[in-house]
C-alpha cells in the first residue's frame, strides 16, 4: 500500500498509508476540514543487475570481458 500526501484548505499537510482503492477524501487530523490528495512524483524503483549508472536494459559489450 502506498503512502499519500494530503493538504487541507487551511494549509495543513499530512501523509496517509492507504490502499489505492480507498476514498481520496480524508478529514484533516488537525482541523477536521476535508483534505485533498496531492499529486506525487513517486519513488522510482529500478531493479536490475547492471553496473552502477547503467539502466538494467543497457547493452553490454561481452568482447571486453563483460558478462
């Protein structure tokens, strides 16, 4: 389950750990106003076994001893 950032009309910001299918409208824990879910860039995650700095799909030159 992802963590979402919220902001209420009064300017309070908070995070909630919830399901993607949960209702995006939540009351602010400070003032009780309905808060809106903020857009987030997210945390990119690449999985791969390539050398540092190379994306996992980068071609490798096997003629120079690479695997």
